[in-house]
C-alpha cells in the first residue's frame, strides 16, 4: 500500500460556533462548510481549509462537536474541556487494499468501513496500535485533487 497525503486533522471542540469564530477570526482560515450533523456517528462536523499559497489544495481541519449525550466525542471533551487534537486522516487510493494492509499487520480496525464526512469510504485504526494517534484512512477519488 502507498499512503497519500494528510487529508485532515480532526479537532474535538466543545462549541462549534466558538471554534468556527476562532479559525476564521484568529487564524484567518476559511471555514468551507457550515456545520452538519452526522447522527449515526454522534457528531456535528464542519471543515476549515488551509489552502496552499500557490492555490494548491491544502490540509483541512475537521471540527467535531459532540451530538447527543452518548456521543463518542463527549468523553473526549470531558477529559479535554478546551477541546484538542482527536485524529489524523490520511488518503489512500483503494480503501479495501488499505484495510487488508493494516489487518495484515495485526492493527486493530474500529468497526466496519463506512461513509465518512466527505462522502467517501473511511475506517479508523486503534490509537494504541498507531503511535498513540487515532488514525482515519480515507479513500479519495482522484478528481478531488
Ligand atoms: Co475525520
């Protein structure tokens, strides 16, 4: 398997509105989506863009706010009340091949391959198998580059 670029860094936030204002007003970043709910995942999500100076695609920040009391993000925010870095997401060309690659190394995959916030297939790898980083692997169609 050949790893692609870093697609986004997931950041858990206690308040989506405060986080969007921070990225827009303090960092001067571009908030490229309005927040949207992903009820199956128990999260509200919005994306911030960090474009390349030459107009090339940048790396995104995925803002993640807990949605509902049993959100998987709620316990993260309880431990990190100001929010914090939650996961890293890397692109691959073929999600099935990537899954087989990591399974072949005995890495624990958290749940089934599913459709992620970008509308493409993703899966997550256990942080204890990945140098402490919750790691998202995302299939990215070529036309998105
Ligand atoms: Co993500």
